[in-house]
């Protein structure tokens, strides 16, 4: 009997997917400029994406070089990804893509989703190492976090890990949608407070709201395209961003501007207390929308969304009140 049970167990194990099984190479990944053929699991990855290093770190891949976006943190890595960086010391690049500097790093893979890479830059980079440019049909900055992670997982030999991360986060998002039916189909928008710049449903921030069940206001979505995931709303007409919930993203210096913004006091989002102020850290987490930053963002944002969407204008959105962003009534003239 014991031998029979052991045989059954062995047969069952053989039928189950092998978690963490080695991924076979070569792999080919299509992109807007053609296809990248990666012959073997890469050891020296250069990330040209403004947010891609977050995704690589979530897969356990520490790039030899990364492109810093913004922020005061070492190596351009924000706190939610510091543990994944560990003792890694990647070369930090900033600004334009430097072909010669990248060649000197001797990479065996270059990844450039969310990078603004031009065709000419791709032609030069692909002579150095296999280069993964933005995905077909997604635009430079319009890829979803799930698709971006899957592509990086396949390119680096961590496809199974990528799928597991996506399944876990997608389940958390599904649970949040189920727990908040009032969010489903409500309009929501993220707006950069420094310029009143709205992010559309093609942008990673708009997609994040979509994952929670919100929809982009029609006036914004009608103006968007794969090549226009963000555009400035004129201060004299804020109606396109007057959504059921309005999230102001800030770099830490726009509170005074918001309180002086013409016509903001007449917006329904303001009068009904449906504005959420997102400070530097939360704004950065939402702007990266990586597997490592999403959990942090949800922990902080969900309680604020619940306050904004409870149907009671008297309920204060704590982040907005703490920052001095006046909601739930006309702003002072002082």
C-alpha cells in the first residue's frame, strides 16, 4: 500500500507545473522595431526604461545599469524596491540615452520599454546586445504593468515568476473590486498638480484606476491615443477632470498652486469632498505602477478612495486635509 501511495504521489507531481522550472532559450520578443532574439539567460541587463528597473528587481534581476527618472533616492530606486535591490550597485544613467556608455558596460540584454527609444537609437543599441523596444500596439508609454512584466520575465528567464506575481496582484485587485461595488463604473482621473496634466486610460496611471473598476471621464478619454497618454487641461476649463474621484499627483511643491487654481472651488469633486491629494511618495508609487510599488500604493490609496467615495461630502479625505488642500467646500481667498 505504501508503495502504491508513493507511486500515485510521484505521478501526480509529474503532472503539476514545475514552479521555478528553468526557462528554455533562445526566446524571441517582438517589438515596434522588429524582434529581439535572446540566445541565453542574460547576466548583464541594462534598463533604459524610466520605471523598468522596478520590474526587473521584482523578478530578482539587478540590472548592471538603470536609467534614473527622478527622486532623491540612491541608485534611483525608491524605498519600496530597496530590499529587492539589496547590495546591488547599478550604474545610474540619467537624461538622454548614451550609446557609448551602454556599449562600455558590455550588456547581454538591453530593455527599453517606457524609454522613448527612437528607431535610430534601437539600430545602434541592437548592435551591442539584444534590445527589447516597446511592445507593438502599445505606444512608448501605454503598456500595462502586467504586459511589461511578462515581457521582461520572458526576456530574462523569469517568466514563471512574472506570472506568479501577476496572479497575486490581480487577485488583490479583484478582491478590492468585489469589496467596493460603488467604484465600478465610477469616473476617476489622476492629474499632475504642477501643470494640471491629466493621465488617460492609455497611461499606466489610468490603467491602475481601471484595475480598481474606475473609468476615465469621457472628455479625457476621447482626446487620448496611444501616443497621447497625458495632456494639459487649461486652467480656465477644469470640467474634463471633474470626475467622481480626482487624484492630484504632486512632486511636493504644488499645494499652493492647487489652492490658487481658478475654478477648482466650483468643481463637483471639490464641493463633494472627492479630491485626493497624493504626496511625493504615493505619487511616485502610482507613477511607477510596478509590482513593487503597487502594493505600497494600494495600502495608502484604498483608505483615501473609501473616504472620497462614501457619498458623504462631510467626510474628510485625510491626505488632502493634512496637506492643506481644502475640500468639501469653497476654498479661501487668502
